[in-house]
C-alpha cells in the first residue's frame, strides 16, 4: 500500500517568503508528526497531531511556524517569513494510533527546504 | 546535554565485518528504544525496537539495551554494502508520543 507522501520534494525560496509543506499520511493512521532534520541539530520533533488536534506543539521553534491537519488526514506545515536557519529537511511521519504507548512511526521522504 | 547521545562516526568497515553502533541516554523515563535506518535522500525506516532492558535479534541485527547504564547498542553481523546508511537511535520520553533521536551514525560498508 501507499506510504507517507510529502510535497514538494524540494523547495527553494527567498528569505522572508512564506512556504507551505504538505504531508499525506498512510490511510487510517490517526497520529501524525512533523520533524526537522538539519546538519547541526539532527532530527528534531516539531509537532504531533492526534486526529485533527495538536496536543503537543512544544517543538515548534518560533511563532513563524504553524501546522494544521484537516479531516484527520492531510497536514500542512507553514513557515512564515522564512529565515536562512529554516533550511533543513522537513519530515512527516504517521502512526496507527498515537494514544498507545508504542506505535511504529512511518516516515515520508521529506521536503528539502533551502532558504536563500 | 542532549537526551540521546550517539557516537558521531562516520564509520567505514569492510564487507563481512561486525558493526557496533552505540547510544547513551539520560532520561530515565525512556522505556522503548528504536533503531532507524536512513538511506541518503530518504526518510528513516524502523529497523528494530526493544522494550526495557535485554536483547532482541532479527536476522543479522541485534539490539541491546542496558537500562542500568542507560546504554543502547545495535550490532550488525556479516555486514553488507547494502547496510551502508545512517543509523539513528530513538526513544519516546515517558508518555510522549514523539521520538527523541540521536544525531545518527553514518556507516559505509566497503565491498
């Protein structure tokens, strides 16, 4: 079956512009996660959705970052007024049920964001 | 100090070698421990997970957890060039659902 998909695969933008990154989780997965992977910081958690709610937004680095999830499926991560330090690979993952103590997270291929 | 520290690498070994990858963690609330493998330009994929202390074997891979020393290991026997990837240890802290990752070790297995 289809895995987690993300679009675009690559995004180059100019400093100060807004960007939207999209994630399509595996069908039926209620939990969705956004992570960021950069050379200096490794893989860092950004936000977690259970259904359409986000019980944990603790990883969002600033108020320029926001995310939403609609219909318990697709999620969009928005970065406003992008800065060069936002350059990273943004990874989305989904799992069957985030309320259980352990659930395997399946990752998408990521969106590589470059801010010039 | 990061909650999960991982040997920095990169690591280069000849085909057939036994590989040892290691992490330490500081949060006593960690109970599940995962190893993810990430090929270049791909997302991480789960290789193995263990619960609490002990060993778990899957083919050529063995995951080991020692909670008393807060030490996590992944052993790869008879390493193959196809094992060349970045290996990431991870754990969900306490009741949290997101994963805390180590920085990753880049492994190259030379034919």
